[in-house]
C-alpha cells in the first residue's frame, strides 16, 4: 500500500505534466436536452439554475476572454504556468457543431495543456469526437470528456430524471476510447434510492469501462429544484455524513486502482443551496474519510480484481 489510500488527482497531474496544473472553468451559452424539452423538462431533480457552473464567469464573455481573466488571477495567486480549460456548465456538446469547434479552438493557447468537456452520455456526436481527436493530434494537447452518470441503477436514473440509460453511458465510453480521448465519470454515492450493492456495482462498471478519472459527490440540495420540494415535503431523506463516508470507502475498495480520483466530495455555494454536505466543510469530510481509510487499512482497489463482475 502506498502512502495515499487512493489515486490522487493532484499527484497524477504533477507526474503527467511535470508540475502543478490548475483547472480554469469556462461557461458557454449551452443548455441541456433534459431541460429544453428534447429529452425532458426541468433537468435532473437536483440540478440548479447554474447547471453545475457555480464558479464560472458570464457566458457573455468569449472563451478566450474568460481564460485570459482567470489565468491572470490564478497564475499570479498560485504561480501557476499550466492550465486545463474546463467547459463546465450544463451539456457542453449540446450545440451547433460550428459553435463547438469555434469554442474549442478558442481554448487553445500555449499554457493550456488539456481541454476538459463536461456533457451527458447521450449528448456527444461522432462528428464532435472526430474533431476532438484531430485537435488532440494537431495541437499535442490532452482532451478529457466528462460524463455525468451518477448511478448504475436504472430505476434511480428514472427517479432523478436523468433522461439516459446505463447503455448510453457504455456506448459513449466506447466511442470516447475509440477516439483516443481521456474520460471522467461523475457519480453521486449517497442517492437514497441506491443501496450499497449499487455503489460497488458502480465502481465495477467504471473499472470495466476503463474510465480514466472519477468525480464523486454527495447529494446536496440546491434552491429552486424539484429535489428541494421533495426534501421540504419529506418525500426524500438524505443519508448521513457517516453513511456517505462508508459508501465512498466501499466504492474506492471496488474501484480499479489505476483510476484517478479527481474528487471525493463536491460542494455548492451556500447562497445557492438548502443543504450541502451536512453543513460541513468539504475538506473536513475528505480529511475524515482519509483518516478512516488509513486507520482501517482500506485503500483503493483492495477488493478489485480484473475478473470482478457486477453483481
């Protein structure tokens, strides 16, 4: 066992790029097929008005201007020299192909070593993937596609109104691999409609699909969402902090140790949420989780085998 109980993203970045690298969030004027009526209306039950882009600048600014402003600030504050351009809010492949190409090309600059694009498993075209593969090869730049999966339980996917299936995720992952791009999968580990079996099956699914990275977070409640209504009407009960930590450790134990953990606990701004992370700082939860893993000798991949199958 290494000093770290799981494969830490900051360590991977330094090993891969030779120094610290910082993500720069980018906001472009896109929506989501699950919000505009194409797949559904209102979005996922937990999705707030900003679509996950709580730290972005206005999408009225160009991609290059957003990068310029944020890199100037982050670079000076942290003495950073390398950056990841992160297309963060909503579904960043849900747009006209010409606009998509323009925005991606705007993100290319000498100090940007990677472009990361957040989207849905059912919302990326072969045309976009071929373009991204070309950009990767022409510019010698890494490109990561981040897919929101959240759970492998098909019934839970319906309850939270994801509007896609597990098969959509599997197909998208295959196409991303064919294009030689990196992949990241987003998971919510404490969905109250999931049980522990769903949690470790999620870890096995990501391992089998070859996800390069994973982002995990708890189910927090943002304002003006259907989930807020359910919570206030006592139609849904959140799991406790200890239950989240239990599930996170279980997830890590069944996860391929080669998968890099970009995030173990997320966060939402206090002003935008009803409750986030049991009103506890995300870093305190992370520290508690890591302390428990070390104390109990738990580590990523301790229960993983290449022959593991979903149960």
